[in-house]
């Protein structure tokens, strides 16, 4: 019985850590976009960055996929 409780607590902690990592990834993406916006971008590039940012926030696009789409 004690082992089940420990596993449940560990799983909960992992889920909390994953949520925090997702939040950190979102903030890092926002910072990257902000940095890129400070550079001169075409209207098309800016629109694509905004679309990817919205998609990430709405659908949780994995960081590796977002980086690939941004060409990072």
C-alpha cells in the first residue's frame, strides 16, 4: 500500500514538473520571438512567428517542432 502512495506522489510531481517545463518553454519561445522581432523581419516572417506562438499556446506544439519550423 505504501508503495502505491509513493508512486502516485511521484507521478503527481512529474506532472507538476512537466507543466512547469511547458511554461518555461513557452516563455523561452516568447523571448526568442521578441528577440527576433527586434531584428528586422519581413511581414511574412513576423506573421509566421505570431502564428506559431498562438499555435504553441493553444495546442502545445512540442519545442523541437517549433524550433524546426522557426529554422532554429
